[in-house]
C-alpha cells in the first residue's frame, strides 16, 4: 500500500460524503451542505493531482493504483453528474444528453474491459488526450453547477462546456472501443477455428 494509493483511497472515501451533502442541500437548501459538498469535491480534485505527482516522482506506480485512480475519478464524476441531472429548486441541472453520454460510454468501456479480461487475460489501457479532456470538462460542468455559476453567468457558457464534454466523452469512448477491438482481434481466441 503506497502513499499514492492511500491518497487515492481517501479520495474514494470522500465520495459518499460529497453525495450525502449534495442530497441534503437539494432537500433543505441549507448553504452549509453546499459548502461541505464543494469542499469535498475540491479536496478530491486536489488529491487527484497529489496522488499522481507522488506516484510519478517517487516511483510509486502500481497495478492497484492503475485501477483505483481512474475508478476514483469515475465514481466522483458520475455521482456528481447523476445528482445534478435531477430536478431540484436549489441547483441547476446538467442536461440529460450529457449524462446519457457519460454513463453510456463508461458502461461500454466497463463491459469491454470485462470481455477483454476474460478472453485475453489482461487489459491494456491506453489513456488518450481526448479522455483527459473529457474528464476535465466533466469536472468543470459539475463544479459550474455546484458553484451556481449557471445562474450568475450566461447559460450559453455552461452549454458550451457541456457540449464540449459530450463531444470529448463520445470521441474518447470510440477510441477506447477501437483499442479494445484491436486487443481482441490480435488474440488467438478471435481467430476462426480450423475444421476437423
């Protein structure tokens, strides 16, 4: 258990706290809950950079970290996106087409990883710059709603971020599907069996 992995686990433990505080804010409108949710989201985002820095600069990369780090990102973002897709009187909403794109892509990737793991034995994940851009834009969308900037600033700004997030999310999903198909097609199990 490296220091980087401990930071990542701390990020994962922050997610239930974030979800509960958002739900309480949506129900009561008490600003204390929103500030606690903002604090949890902000600390989790900062820790994302911290655990990556520790893993790179102190040679603490591990297979566990390679699984936990993207899992922590996904859990935090999907939680925020789903929560902010719900109608409530206190916060703005993330468009359902963005929520559907994010969840759809993540489900396709998850199913693909399970299939590749079963057939090939090991999944080779190659992060793309589009995937990183999608993650960044999703973070911006969640933070935008949490900070209530959609009410203070013009709505077209938020629409631009959401559209960019949807495009990058969909395009990165296609890249992951392409890479997964290549891993499957290069494995002997995908070759046709000879007739006896």
